[in-house]
């Protein structure tokens, strides 16, 4: 493939998306802790060790935005649940989309307001680079609402917008703590198994209102990322949002049907987070170039299509290295 024929990839970058993989040792330690066999201090020591290793890996690979991998998170919703009044974790576990992992379902029992924010619930700031750019990934307000059990609100729009209001206060504090890029993950906008009908216009508009409410007045860059479903029906709507970047899952979205020109940056979910096969860096670079025939954006970042937590840690780390190598190939060809 002739790389120089497609000059519209400008300054390609690589970044992680969501929760990273834990090692077998850390997984076993957390299980032993749950059974009362080891102390939390032993678990915490291993958590910090693996987080530091992941941070060093990203720095060595030249990632612009560095994530701590959220290795201390029990599931993607738990930090927000702890930061909201009116929401409890409950005792019910639900499957995380069509994966073999589960999350503790938030239960909405009263009006949702911001309460109890602790930076350590979201980031291990002491392990992140002091002069680098930090990234954190959290569920967007629509997805958080959809994945919760609502026992209080009669009107769904009130639920979504109250989540958004509380979430805005959370991201303000994250930005004040040093976070440069906030990823709002909205898989519920695109994941519709066993349903032939697309998401209604009213539902899409409600989700967009929620996102606008979150980002309003916050001094940080925002990325809206979708995964586990075809983003084609909602991409045009996402481009209307006052955010700096948007992204989608290339394994679920047929990019050949897209014809988009935008001033927003593009994040391509180009590595399969649920497949242990290590992609070839040349294939990744060539695929990214093919996508830019259909989506013309100022810059492109390469990323996994969702959390790499579903894979063994060595595999997840190798996939991160593939992203960096693909970026190198694109930069050398520019």
C-alpha cells in the first residue's frame, strides 16, 4: 500500500481505552484478599507495582496521553457510584455487555447529586508522570443511567440529566487534579443486541443533552467513545457535540459506508480487545489509512476498541506496543 497517497493523517498518536489488564498474580491476590487470606497491603503493593509498569510502558512507547489503567477499579461504574449521593452499589451483579465479566449494578434510590468524591477512586496520581498528560475513562451519563437500576425517577430524562450534573462536578475535580483528557464511554448508544430497531431520535437527543451537560464549563479535553456496536447511526449526531474528539469500534462499524468531514479528532478502536491474536502493526497502519478515505479528521489516534482488561496482561501490553509501532510507520511515511 502506498502510504504517501493519503496525507490526511496528521500527527498520529496512540492511547489506551478504559481498563487495562491485571496480571494473574494480582488477580489471585485480590481473590485471596476477598477470602481473608492476605492483607490489603499485599494487594496494594502489587497494584502499585503493575500500575507503575503500565505507566512506564506508555511513556516508553511515546503515548501522548497516559492512563494508570484503572487497575484498582472493581468495575467501570464503581468510582462514579461512590461519588454520587442517591446511588448505592447494591448486591446484584450484571454481565458487562456480551463479555464474560460482570459489574455491580448501581441502584438509584434518591435524587442524584455529587457527593463523596475521592481522587484515589479514579486515579493513582502519585504514579502518573508529573509533567505528562493524563487520561481517564468513565461511563457517559446515558450509559451510566442505562446500566443502573432506577427506583426513584419517573422521568428518564431527569435521571440522565441529574447523572450528568453530578458527573460534571466529578470531571471538574479530575481536571483540577491534573487530568488532561476525559473519555466519556457511551456503548449504550450503539449496543443493541436482539433489537432490530435503531435507537430512537428522542433517546439520542437525551444522550447528547447529557454529554453537553457534563462537558459544560470544564477545562479539559473530552473524547466520546462508542464500542460494542455499530456507530454509523449516531456518528453524525456525535459530531455536533462540543467535544474535541470522537471514536468508534472498527470491529462493529463498517467504515466504508461513512462519508464524514470533521474538525474533531478521531480515535480509532482498531485493536480487538477481546481477541488474544496480536495484530500486525503494518495492517493497523494500512487500516487506519483506509478509514481516512471515509472520515476526514485533523488527527487520528489509534486505540483498542474497548478495555484491554479482557486479555492476559502480557497480551494487552503487546497490543499497546503494536499501536506505537503502527504510529511510527505512519509518521515515517508522512
